[in-house]
């Protein structure tokens, strides 16, 4: 993959998610989720993100829950996987998309473990499916931890994955006890 494209995608997504999590409405909901100890709110997060993406001028196109064929030599149990979002930045390639998996868990260690599983899932897609994906990212929402701790959890859970620390953003969602992490 082209390093400039990957860096551009990381910067684009970092800016997009910073803007998403600055919304008062989203912060208020996260406070309620924590206060009422609500679990299983990943689909809510996906739907809110879909509404948000639809309003962004720099997002040319987005798709949700895109099916992809799995390579049976690697992923023995499934024929197909689902990627949460594919999106295309305006004025970028019309032939490839950015793939995003979302995760949420109040425990940062568990959230990052699940994010790393998704990275491994991406690596088990059929090679023909990769041609449509310019870059693949996981975005997790979890209780706030230090970025160094985040990196420790990543290293504990990576399997055959070369992790570029320059493509890690773990940022507190101000006014809440949550952070979002992009890797």
C-alpha cells in the first residue's frame, strides 16, 4: 500500500472522528451510557456515525455493513465477513475505499483486544477483496487510558501484524470518561 495514501487516510479519519466526538449530543449520550451502565451500544454508535458521515462535505460516499468473502485457508469457519463501514473521501480515488471497523467496550484492554481481532479478520479476506480497500482501520471507544498503555495492549494482541505507531491515535473525549482509539 502507498504510504502517502495511508498517512492521508489516517489524517482524514483522525480529523473526522475528532469532529464526531466533539458533538455535545454524542458526549451527552456517552455520559448517559456510563451513568446507566448501558452495554452493547456499538450499533447505536454505528448509526450515529452514519448520520454524521452523511452530513460531511469531505465524505463523498459511505456504505455500512459491507460483506466480504473470507479466505478459507485462513478463516476456516466463515465464508463471509462484514466490514462496518467503507467510505470514500471527496477528491480521492473513486476505485478504492477506506474500511473501518468500530468497537466499544468500557474496558480499554478488552476493546483493543477486539480491535486487534478485527485487524486479523481483515488479513483473512480473500486477496481479491483487498483490491477495493485502500486502507483498513479500527476505531474503538473505551474508558480513557494513556496512549502508552494502549500500545502495550496492541503489542499483547497483534498476530503477524506490523503495527506502525505513527498510525495510533488515542484521544480523550472531553467531558466524558471515554476515549476513542484509531489503529
